C-alpha cells in the first residue's frame, strides 16, 4: 500500500495555475492592490481594510493571488474506483491541480452497493466507494500526507479516508485533504429526516469537526456547505444568513466540548457558489468575509487572525445553467468564475457546460479547465486583489447583502436553528424563494436565455457521458466477496464499539475509523450509529442490521 | 399568471388527482416541489409523496390515492430503469390504466423508449409551466 510510484499524481506542483504576468495585456505595470490615499481613515479601516487586514472584506491575504494562486479544481467521479481513477488522471493531464472526488448518491447516503433497491444507481452519478479498500484502490500511490484530496461528501468521508491513512501505517496528524462535514444541509436539501435526522446530523457534524481538529489539524473542513443550500433555494444574502446560523450553532457546541474558537475556525472553509449576477456575487463574497471576521472576533472571542480570515471554496452554480443550447453555459460559467475570483475565493471549480445534461463528458471537463487558464493568463483575474473595491456600486451592494443577511440570521436564531429546521420554517423559506423565481420566469419578469426567451426551435440532442458498466459490476461482486472473507470477529467487535460509544453519548469517529480498518462498510458503520441513536439500521427499511450490537 | 391559470379551470372540468414523487436515492427535489405548488394553485389535487419512494410504494399509492396521474421527477441517470420497474409494478397490481408522466433531466435519446413503455408525458428541462398544467388537466377522469 505504500507504493508511491504512479507518476501522474507526483507532479501536481508543475500543474498549478500560476500568475504569469503582473502587467496588463497592454503592458502597463500594476500593483498587488489599490486603495485610498489614507488607509487609516476610520470608515475604510473599519468596513474594508486593506486586503489581508481585518475585517478581510477586501481579501484573505495581502497579495491575494500573487502570493497564493487559487486552486483549479475539477470534480470527477463515476463507476468503480478504477473508472474514477482514470478520470482523475485525465484531469491532471489537462492541468487541473486538485483532486476532487464525487461519490455516488448511494455512498453519500451510506448505502452499500448491494442494497436490494438501488442496483441501477451504483456508480452512476459518482464513484461507488463503500469500503476503505475502495478508497485505497482509487488513490493507490497517492500519498495522503502530501496530496490534497477534496471530497464532495459529508461526515463519512473523513473516517474512511483516515482509515486508509492508518492502514498505510501513517499517523493521523499528517493527514491532508478536505471534506464537507455539514450534515444539516443534507437534511434540508432532499435527504430529509429519514436519511439525516436533524439532531443526529448536527451531532455527527460536531463529532467529526471535534475529532478532526484534535487529531488531524492539517485536514480542512468545508463548513458550512452553503453551495447545496443556495442550489436548493436561497439568495446570496440567504446563503450568508443560513450558513452563519450553521456556523454559530456548531461553534457553540464545539466550545461546550472544551474547544476554543481558535482551535476550530482556522480549519474551516466556506463552500460557496457563484451564480450569474456578477456584481451581486462579488458583493456576497466580500460581505461574507466581513461578517465572518466580525462574528469570530466579537461573538466567539477569536484572537488568532487565521480564525477571522475566511477562506472560501467556490463551485459555480449548476442550477443557473441551461439545457437548451448548452454551449451558452460556457459564457455563464466564465462570468461566474470571474466573479468568484474578483470576490477572492481560494479554490474554484467551474461547472462543465453539459452540467444540465449529464455527468461531465471528458471534452466538457477539458474546456472547464481551459476556461480557468484563460481567466488566469489572459483576462488578468489574478493580478490585483479586490479589483472592484471602492466601486460605489459594489460597496453599496456589499453593505446591502450583509444587511439583509444579518436580518435573516436574526430571524432564524430567534426561532433557533434546529427548531427552524425540524418545524419546516427553513424548508418553507426555500420553497417560497423557488416559487417566486419560477413565477417571475413564467411571467417573463425574469428572463433566462434558452429558458423563457430566445429559445432555439430545434437542436440536435446533446452528447451525454456514458461509460462501460463492466468495472462497476465487478466492483459490486468484489464488495460482496469482501463481506464473506473479512475477519468476522474483528469486524463485529469494531462495530460493537462504534455502537457502544455512540450510545453512551461519546464521540464515535475514532471507533468508526477502526471499523473501516476492520473492513466494515459505509452502511454498516453509519447503521451502527443510527441504531445507537434509536433509528432503523437501513433508512429505507429494506435491510436488517447484520449483527446484534449488544452482545 | 397565477390568476390566469386559476381562471382557466372551467366549472365542468373534473378535478384532477395527481400523485407526485421521486424514486431511488435522488435528492434533487427542488423542481418537483415547485411544480407541486404551481399545480395546486391551478386547481389540481396534488398528493406529494416526496423523495426516496420504492417502486412498490409508489405503485401502491397510485391505487390507494385514486390518482388520475402519476408524475415522477428524476435528476439521476437511472430513470429509464426505474420507470420500467414502476410501469411493470403498476401493471402487476392492476394500475396500468393510470398514466405516468416524467420530469427532470430526461435525455431526448430516451424519449422513444419511455413512450414505448407507456409513459404519456415527458417534461424535461425547459418545459413551460403552462404546458405541464394543461397536460395534467387533460388527464382528469370523470368520477
């Protein structure tokens, strides 16, 4: 398992997007940032500050992309681990420098690929990864202490990837990468109480963050996962409001467990989106950083600048893209990506133009990478920090987005976040937003090209991504074989420990890592936690627990 | 437009009972939730089953709810197989007289196969709300 020989993953540094030029395209030299003649002027210092200075409205770092280029990310995931590995190699060969892995809906829901109801879905919309051995297959030769793997996956990604690191004989303290431990967003974004009960979901998020910051401080936590919340139905101001409600509640619970804000906040990164309104998105990123910094300092007593300096991971909006004339989506994602960079994000994934059609084709993925290379090298998106700072319009919009967010956050916190989720307030709020947008589209008050205006009459059916299912079928057979051949005593004892610790109110993440090392599957490990909290083993109620936890 | 749709509901038209839901692990329920509300406002009786139904549960509900129409939304590529399973199950329990419509991400290359299975309406990305409402209304049965 320690074979580090595969060369394609070895030269990530060379693939990094780099700032190629500080001069404008016309040859004028530029500064790293621009600002008022007197940066100590009180209103400027309080509301904006120079880039890299509190409240970080103008950016997380003084020289922004001149000192730290954004990470060009591209998501990959389909079929068996072997299939996704092939896709990752293609991304890296095109010049992407982050490994971002999407797992299939079954795996994200902690459902095994041999579940009787969901055979047709295994590996269809992401990679099927039911065991740590599968993750090891996917990342064979990838040193998890050196290469940053990003998982579009909630709490279970962490114990599974940690288990691979442990199985390879490496200490957890050296584990690198990131996942998105936010489970409450799942409750709200279609998983519902059945798959992610609010209380258990929130608790698991807190468990994972606590365990990770105590044991693997180099592991980053994409929290909140505001991307899906926006896609489900929120405005930019709503993204800040609900995301901060998640952060505040989670931070309060972590502090109650004895952690200090400065032990937690530096590991967090906001997972955001960039929708089609360029100026409003730029304003959102700036307002978000300002509100975050103020909250960390004033509400939680942060002293470490790294706690107040928010890092943002951005994936452009999938919902904003249009099925008809899908090449128009390249125009949309270019502008959304540019907004994210003008807003100062730390990593950027652009949706592929065929996002509304299917899982990305290889060609579409290639173009998404080229788009960022054009932004970096030709457009000059990386040259100057906060290029729109000081624009009367953008500053007014930044203030307006923040004010609306603060008002909405106050309404949520008055009800209490968890109550507002369980009693349906938040879901209703998002439904109302979606209904309003649909009405405006139906009435023609809001126009989208190819949706309600400028719709082409006839066009050929779009190309869609297909792949050979042979590997997936073999993968499912291999999974069933593993369940028959693993060390049953070790497996059973490990799951019983998960159950016992969860049941006693302890943090089960450590025992979960041990269970994955003992070849337990994702459904078995999460099922043990579910049963310990009084829920059915299988959320779909088609399977019984595979063992008696109590004996 | 909301009032326009309501006005179009003529006195002598039967009330349509439309069962809406999703199959499999798909969580992309934004579209179907919005359509459910727009149909309700247009005078349709919507029985909204939500996400994560089994094929058996969905077919059974079509009978139990005395539905005129079953509407499914998919954003997972497994829709051809799931629709095939649902249509077979509805036939098995004697519900094959209840029409099925699909929405969501449905690729044109699959339309014929779906119509051949017996699917009556397909409303993929870019469909107009008015067209969906008109189709649903046309599926009402005299009671």
